[in-house]
């Protein structure tokens, strides 16, 4: 891989930084949870707390995905294939590696993969909608519309 003589060192530094970010967010999440369990807030405060926790959890999940990508890129670098697209074998431009050092795909192959994932999700959504349309009495909450509720 030209233009980046020590990809493993840069990836390892990125890995450490990502781990630190995850730890910091986990501390933030813990701080959000502890006071909430000790007080009785009004519903607006509770909703804001839930939103904030959800946002932090989402950030942690995204960083964990990035960490997985970094670990994979480190394995690729150890094998001497860093900077080579895993799908098509073309050289990944240095500019892309500077922006996303953890990538192992060129822009074109990454785009094709993303398109395939979105297409798969769209097909799944269509199949789910079709199943709901063909299932009499089906509702999103799993209740059967045709059965009366018990008021005992």
C-alpha cells in the first residue's frame, strides 16, 4: 500500500480513540440512568431523558460498528492487503483512506454493497406489508382486530 507506510499504527491509534469514545459515552449513559432512577420527574422530563439515552445508545452502537471495521482493517493490514479493495482488487485512493482509514472497499464497491443492503431492506419491507395485507385481522401490535377484548 503506497502513501501510507504504517497503516497498522494509524489504525491502532484510531482503535484506541474509538474505544475511549465508547467508554466516555458509556459513562455518560450511566450518569443519565442513575439520577432518573432516584427521582420522579414529570412526563416531559422522562421523555427527554429517554430520548437522550436513546441517542447515546445509538452513538455507542455506531462506534462499536466502527470498531469492528477497524479490527477487520487491522487484520487486512497484517496480511499486507491494506489499501486494496476486498471486492474488486483495485487500489483504494489515499484520499478515501485518509477519511475512512477503516475501509476495505473502494467507493464503487462500497456503494454497490450499500445499494444491495438498501434493496434487501426494501424487499423485506414489501414482503412484510404484503403479509400484513393478506393476514385478516393482523395489526402492528400483534392483536387480532376480530376478537373482542375481555373487560372482566
